[in-house]
C-alpha cells in the first residue's frame, strides 16, 4: 500500500469512532493544563479543549481529502485560542509550548492505537513513522499561522483602551501597590467610594465570541442600570466573562439587589453574580472575589439563564464547597438517603430545613408551612428514619448539608 494511502487508511479507521477524537482532545487538554500552570483558569481550559478538538478535526479532514500538511491553517477555534493567550497576558512561548505538548500527547495516542491495530513490528514502526512525519509538518504549518494571529491580536490589544483598563484592573486585583488617583483616572472610575462588583457570563461558553461579548456588555449595562449606576466599569476577564463595578447605592444592606434579574429572552444563556458592598480599593478587590465565588456556586448548581446569584445568599455554600468532592462526601454522610433528588425526598428535605430554622419546633414549622402540627411531627419522624444521625445531635451540620445538597444530587 502506498505510503500516503496507508496513513490515510489508519486515520480514517480511528476517527470513524466518534469518541476517539474527543477523547484525544481531552487528553491533550489535561496534558497542557498539567504542564502550563499559567493557564489555571476554567474558561481558558474550555478554550483549550475547543481548540484541540478543532485542530484534530482539521487534521482528519486534510488526511481524508489528501490535503498536504504544509497547507494547514489554524481553524477559527485555534485562532480564538491564540487571542485568549493575549487577553490573559500569557506569552507566545507558552502558546507554542501548548502545541508542542498537544502534539506529543497526540503522538502517544497514535502510537498506542497503531500498536493495538497493526501486526508486525516492522509494520508498526512504519505506521508510527508515517504519523510522526505528517503531524510534525502539520503542526509546524499551524504554528506559523498561530504566531501571526498572536502578533496581530497582541498589537491590537496593546493599543486598545480595553487593554489599559484590563491591565489597570489586573494590577488592582493583584494587590500590588497603586496610586489610587492615577488608577481612577485611567479607569475613568472613582475608586475611593463604596462599590458593588458583579460578573456576567455566558452558558454554555461555546457561543460566538464577537456576538457573545457584545451581548455580555449589554447585560452588564443592564445590571448596572438596575443598581442605579449608568456608568459602570466593565472589563473582560476571561472567555465570555465580563467583570463590572458600580457605585453602591446609598441605601443600606443588600435591599438594592433584591429582585435583580436578567431577561433570558433578551440575553439568552447569560447569568450574573454579585458581590457585597465594599469600600475603597480593598472593597473593590473583595467584592469582585465574592462575585466570582457566587459565580462558582451558580455554575455548580446549574442556575438557569437570567438568574443573578448574590454572594450574601450563598456565602455559606461557597465556604463549604471550596473542596467540591469533600463537600459531596459531607452531604452524603450527613443526609444519607435524604440527599436523593426525587420529588418526595426533596419535599422531606425542605421540611427538615424549615424545622431546623425554627429550632426544632413542630408548632412554628407547621405555622410557616401552613399545615397541621401533627403533619410536621409525622414528616420529621419519616425524615429521621432516613438520616444517619439523630437530628438534635447534628443540627448545625444538617443545615449546612441542606444548603449544598444539590451538589450531591448532581444538578
């Protein structure tokens, strides 16, 4: 069999399995993020996978259609990935290293597939060599295009006002010493006041970059307007994620956040999260971190589009789920079968939560739920039969577990 045909036949055989390319893309993503610690960002990890899978599908297409590897051009997801490196301040060397790691990971999977599929040591070595030669030329051609994309985005980014805002905000959030007046002037935003920080993002994050960012900017303005500030500070902070700050309304407490919501018809797939009021630069930093923590809880619990998650309402859940797997184990240990997600069990858990909030009083629980006291007594008896521990001995633990039970339900 001619050399090119042999390589093409093997590629087509492996890629005929619909799970093969996605699984290789996952391996490449894990390898890249395992080596390049500067890429420790959930949104950037999503972009790594999207870029890896698009490059693999380009490879398969070119092989099937006898397109020489030297003609490879980066697909749109790979170009966007290069732009993300610029926006995150990650150097070009790291981008090229990511492709080196990706190529090495692909080659391992290729060699493993050939060893399992091709008989004869000589034939195996030959097939592996074909894959090495073709993919090396392919990645070399891609790299040239990526360098051009990175350089173009870098030039545009450095010159843009958005870059100045992004770099200034990055300096503020990093805690580096700063001249507050100079920073305020650069941002056109007064830092010596009370702030409320928020973030808006798109779920799922695979939407079109340009359209998605424009919609997020509109959503950010909508949140700011709802908070009585028509001149917010809005800064892209990741792939389809925008951070915002507004002057906190004069009213005390968090009443100004009640009822805050985005119209999912106007902003499909968009969610928001808010931090608490903070003062000065330290409050600017803290409120933003709170908004990110609230976003993490919103994503873990799969909040619906249009929802706005307030940190003051999920602070306990945020603290309790810093280690997600440990939190799930805690929930299962405390609630046992009461952690299940069927309707009857969810109603029982809701009754227990009110019962705990009312200091184990059946009378007050019945009043809140609008049922007879005996009904509550019977429900709590049924609840206790499902729990691993007596209610009165684990009241505090049960309240925490009930706050984060959706993690264990996998919702």
